[in-house]
C-alpha cells in the first residue's frame, strides 16, 4: 500500500444531517426511514425513500452513501446465493461418497492418531467482485481444507486419497493447483504437528529421532524440514506483535485499515459490530481499540459501547480511539468527557493512523511502568 495514499480517500461516512431548513428536515426523514428499512432487509423500499430524498437534494452525501450501501448489500446477497448453490452441488456429490471417509489407524512408529476426513469443510465467505472468481476461490478453498483434514496426522490413507481424487475431479482442480494446495496443506499440518510436540517436549527440535519420525509421517524432504524448522525458530524468537481490535461496519474501510496495520507489524482482530466486540473483550485483552462511532448494524453505538466495556476490569485503561466521518465539536467533546483517548477523522492517511496508534501505545506503556514503579516503592 502506498503510505502516502489516504485510507478510504473517496469513501467516507456521511456527515451528520442538521435540519437547518424545511427541505433538509424532509430529506432527513426520508433517509431515516431508508436506514431503518435497510436494517430490516427491505432494500427495494429503502431505495424508494432514498430516491425521494435525492429528488429534494440530489447531492446529499448521506443519500449517496446509503445508496452505495444498498448496492453492496445486493452484491453480497448475490454472492451468497452463488456460493450456496455451489455448496449444494458439492454436498450432493459428496453424499454419494459418504461411506468412504475412513478412520485410519497409523502404527506406533509413526506416532500418529486416528483421523476421519470430513466430506468438505465449510467454504469461507469471500467478497470478490466477479462471480467466476468467487466460485473458483470457494472451490480452491474447499479443496485445500479437505487436504488439511486429510494430512493433519500425516500422509493420507489410500481410501482417503481416493476420496480426494473424487473431490478434485468434481471441483475441476488442475494438476498445478493440486500440487500447490497439497504442498501448502502438508507444510501447514507438519508445522502444527511440530508445535504440538513442542508443547509436550520443548526440546523436541533437538531430538533427531522424533524429527525423523515426523518427516516420514508427512513425507517431508530434508530441505522442506529445514525451511519449516527455520520458520518455527524465527516465530518463537520474534517479539510478540501488539494486538489492535478494529470495529467498523463498513467492510471496505475495515479491510483497508487492517491492511495498513498489518503492513506496519500489528496483529489485527477485525469485527463489524460492537456486539461481537463486547463478547470478545469479556475474555480477551487487546493492546488498543480502534472503533467507529456510527455503528449502524450494532445494538450499541460507539459511545454506549465505550461506556459498556469500561465495566470490564481488564479493559479499563486500554487505549481507545474513535473513528468518525463527523467533525462536530459537541460530539468530540462528549467522547473526551467519557475518557476516550483520541479521535481520527475520515479520510485519514496511513501515516497519521500508524503514528497515532504508536503514540497511544507508547504513552500507555509509560503510564503502566510509572504505576508499577509507584506500587513497588
């Protein structure tokens, strides 16, 4: 990503509609009804309300934003239908081979466990623009998940391999695709197997016998083992990345923010509703929370969410930054009075985003160290 580019430069949340005259009041009512209709899924009726608003105020930015939101929802619904049809087709074929998912017992020398290969793992939801790309991505992802399940305890049995061949034929997986996906799945499973052994015996990496046994079970070459071994060592020695929880119901903006944060070394947890975030925060502590104020698809708005999580003891004091498309001074003052650490107004440059987050994290660590020193004196 070009660091000088602005995040979501041409796509920002609408400004607040303040009813200064009769036309604006009428438009505001139209858009309010449209918003409610979108929330309950009545997109056609919502579009009619938006059209009424545009007739009164053709350049109203909120109307244009709601219209784009409806367009996005329609695309997502169409993609979901396409994915469901593909899954139904795959499930129909898979049901014919239901009896060939064996539980295979490996010998004690291989040190492997019994495994049952699932017919198909659930296809992940993707959001590409073209249906063909979406369908193909789902097929490849489904096949890879089946490979991971097949390889999780080592080389698949002959019966499992026959099942994979049938699935490969059904999904029209090419030889090149198969080799790439199988290599990736095998390496992923081998790495997990090593990490599992490490949790039991921290010195297993220095045990040639154990390593050789795993290599044989997963048919890993010496070169492949050395590469994976290096990756594991580097991961174990790497400084833990700071965790940033990002909440925004705008999936497009959420993706851009996540990419910017990940490119700058942060670990990102992305959610689209404050309800999901609240449930997560009851058992998880991020290093910083970045949250949109206007969460239209949540039961809690930004301010309510902030106040609610302050009731969670381990979240108190965690840096909290609001994202907003508004510049209302009253709104900003309200947040400051609640205790919010900072505001970032959209659109925002990547440099400003990263600098603000790093600054807040640095300040939080300094305050934490001061508190610890005070407690020890």
